[in-house]
C-alpha cells in the first residue's frame, strides 16, 4: 500500500464522517543501538476523552507515565507489540518497525475500520490506513500510541539496565550517546545490541580481530 504524505487530518483522503473505529499507531526505538523496536495501536473512546495527549518525545517522563495509565484505563482498546533485536538484524530496522506496527494493530481486541499511522510509511494491514507526518502531534489516537510505545520501551531499557548495568541503559535508553559508545568500546556488545547497526558492528569487528 502506497504512503500518502499529509499535514492535516482533513487532507488524508479518508471520509471523517464515515462511522467506524479509528486506531492510531506509532513506534518507539528506531534509532537506539540496542533493544527491540516497539509499536502501539490505540482506539480511543470519545465518551472518555484524555487531556494532555501529545507527542511523547516532548512530554515529561512523569507526565508520560501518568498518561500511560490513563490511556490503558480509558481507551476502548490498545495493544503494544515488539519486533526483536534478531528481527531487526534480519529484516532491517524499517521492516522490523512495520512488522511491530502490524502486530500492534492485529492485537487489538476490536477491529478498527481505519488506521492512522505516524510518519510516511505504512505497514501491510487488512484495513484502510493512512500515514500522517508528525501525526503524534496532530491526532489524539496517534499521540496516545506514541506514549504507550515510549513508556513501554523505556521500561524495557530499565530492565536491561538491571541485567547489564555497565552500559547505562537506564540513562540513554540505548541511543548512541557518547557514554553508550564508550561503554561499547570498553565492554563490547551484549546480547541486546543490534548487530546490524554501524557502531555495534564496528565493535564486533574489533572483537573478532583480537581473538
């Protein structure tokens, strides 16, 4: 299905007067060097609006945590799904992200009539879908999905920190910060690192050369 870039909901090419459930979809974790990529799908309940929804990246961590619980309590249904490190390395990060998105939509308890996805690429779905650039700041259901995906992945990184404290996952969440890159050079890669990503691949090449 071909993506269509849109800046406003009314330009999506979908009839907003058509009855039916609308799911918002977003991901978290495309850029990090470690951990799965996470996607979420959310169908909001118009009778139980949620105040303060927005792009998860600009919300304070405490606000995200509060909204995470509220979304799960008030949404008609929601689903969080992952694509593993192994799938990322096998498929590439884009295809793994689209896979996680498809899993999130397929995992919804209620079947949506339409799906709105943040960004400019669409997963292969069984229902009509539209990509919306910066949709996490424009469409409430996508904002909710971005919050669920972000909080879920941050919690995974906290768990990674417990098992691999030498890398500092609790702080950088797997992103290629100077501290993370230095830890990689010092300790090598662990099982949670994405082997196909350049900085990790470079460290593995050095490790292999020294053995």
